[in-house]
C-alpha cells in the first residue's frame, strides 16, 4: 500500500507541532521548503505560508496572541 504525501498544510502543522515556538511567515516558508514544497517565487511562498498559518489557526492548531502581529504559537 502506498502512502499519500502530506499536503502543504499537513506538513506545516507537523513541523509546528514538533518544534513549537513562535511562527511567522518566514519561519513557515522555511519549514515548507525543508519539507520539499518549493514555490515559484518568494512572494508566492509567503502567500502560501500565510494562508496555511491562517488555516491552522482556524483549525485550532495554533493561535495568534496579538491581533496586530502575524505571529502564531501552539494552542
């Protein structure tokens, strides 16, 4: 049986849960690149990382303690 690769969101969630700490766009982009997900440009990589961070916050995996900063941490 072949295993399905993780989605970008699942890969980012796994790294965040493993490492903990504070997560911003740059750290999320790096985590996705290390997981093998490379975007065509830095702008595209940042947009994707921010979208996944917002989605993970909506799912309750991470929280954004300060609404004025795009920085997240584990719940």
